[in-house]
C-alpha cells in the first residue's frame, strides 16, 4: 500500500454461515464445480493421476498409503464438500503426491542429497495470532538465513520441463483464486508468492500433519494423526529440506509451524541442534481470531459451513496444542529455547529479536536490521485493514475458553 494512504476500516464478518462470494469469483467457481462433479475422491484415483502427470512410480515408504485412505474417507464422509471443494482438495492432494514422486526420483538420482547437513535451524513454534507470522517474516528477511517461500513450498521439486518462473506463476494463479473467493482473508493472513511459509506444507507431502485440518472438517483423520508417532514424518520433512538446500542453496533455515507445539519430542529428535522460539499470547485472544479465520476459510470447500461445529472442533484442537506446549515445553533444552510473549514482542521488537539472535548465536548486524526494516516498510502490518473478532460469532463463550485453557495461561502468560 502506498505510504500515506488511509488504511481500510475494520470490518466484522457477517457471512460466516452463508458465504457471499464476489461476482468476479463465480465463473471460476462454476468451472471448478463442473470439474469436481466428475472426480472420484479416492486413493486409487489420486495415485493414478499423480503417476500419469509425472510418469513416475517410486513412492518411497508406503506407510503414507494408510494415511491417504483415512484422509480420503474422512473427506468424503465428514467434510461436507461442495463440488468446488472436491476439485480443490483433489488437486491439492495430487500436488502432494506429485511432490512425493519427484522427491523420491531426485533422491534416487542424487543419493548425495542424504549427506546434506541441516545445521542449527531456528524454529518458531506457536499458534496463529501469537506473532509467529510477523516474527517469521522478519527473521526470513535476514539475507544470511534460508527460508521456505510459498511458491517453493507448493512445488519444491521441479519437473523436467519446469522453470522457477513457471512454478511462481502457478502459485500466483492459486493466490488469485483465494483472493477472489475470500477477499477478506488477507486482513487476517497476508499471503504472497514470496512470503515465508510453514513447513507444514512439506509435512503434507507425507500425507501427515495438521494442514488438511485447517481447511476441512475431518475429525477421523485428525484422530488418526494424533494417535500415531509423527517421528517418521518429521524425518521425511528433514530429507525434503536436505533436497531443497541441495537444489537452491542456503545453509541455516528459519522454520515455523503451530503443529510443533504438540510434537516437541519428534521436533527435538529431528533437529537436536535447533534454536526453538516458542510464542505465547492470551488464549482467549488467540482462539477468538484463529477460529474466525478458520471458519472463514472453510467457505472454499464446504457446501454449507457450520461455524459452531467448525469452531468447536478447532477449539478442541487448540486445546491439544496449548496442552502440548504446557506438557511438552520442558523437552526443549533451556540453552536452546526461548519463550516470547506477544505483548513483549509488540512492545520491544528489537529487544525480542536481539535476544533470539543471541541465543541462536546468529549475527545481528546492521545489514540484518536494514533488511528487516525494508521488509516492514514494504509490508506494513494491517495494510489491508483489520477484522473485528467476537467468539459469539462462532458459537463460543470467552469464559469457557478462559477456564479450559487456564493452566496454560497461568504458566506462560501470568
């Protein structure tokens, strides 16, 4: 946004249960609905499509197939998908499977990738709305660090004819669809081709992790995920980082995901030399905004979003994440981890960054500060306007949230 222009006024989302789509989005939504109406959302159809698009058939560890069966069943039976939603999730999953095939082919051709060192990553662990995105973007602006850009997260391993520009263009097209269908989403989470994205996108290539839950109501798949050891999927994530580092360079990564809060043992076992940054904010404030964002995003796939059902399900998942942090935080070594309160970060941005860099033993010189300042100038917070959040809009009560998450609040917020 041009400096000096007035920012849009705050809004309240009034169409969570009955989404109103911009007229400009209708032609592409109609096209997607037509495509989705003829698709079979089954493991067999997805696997066959990925093989057809790549000409490859090397999947690596076959354990992902069980997860794919559970996920597709959950999507068909529980998600309430519209024909548009079927088309969107079909292409999403085919993309994950294509990434998997290309990754395994790359490793087979270049086994030396397995020797690439992932050294001392800086890993941000925190729920949405706790300052993680702003912190991640600032650290990712550091020219001495390696981050996962959004376009690269979607297609990390190019096909034989792919150029970087082609992958960037496909990412931009996808973002145009999101912006047309959900024009107010950028008020809550600004997404661009180059923004620093979460490695949860890479975990999805193993058909694992929480990514699918953020868009679709799939309690059976969520329960399956929670009941299984995530160590192998985190190992798969690390191997992908090795391949991406081999392809495009970089040494020290900055990573971020809310999922890590309930996976500290697997995270630490996978990255034992990491610096861990754990962010915190009052849980009422977190759930108020996070659940609204998730309910709003559900319109991309649902025939008829049910704000109360979606919010209740995600309140349970938020409880899992807050609880995972409460009970697993001490897994992370004291000399490799730091807790960052949202209020402290907002009050003293430079002091927070300085403390993180000191713990990580990473130079925090004038070049780094200048790069971060340039990012802030180009991406001012709230440039698209804000959303007024109210738990009542998604059928929850602040008192219930405060009581249920009281133990977390007492330890980390005070």
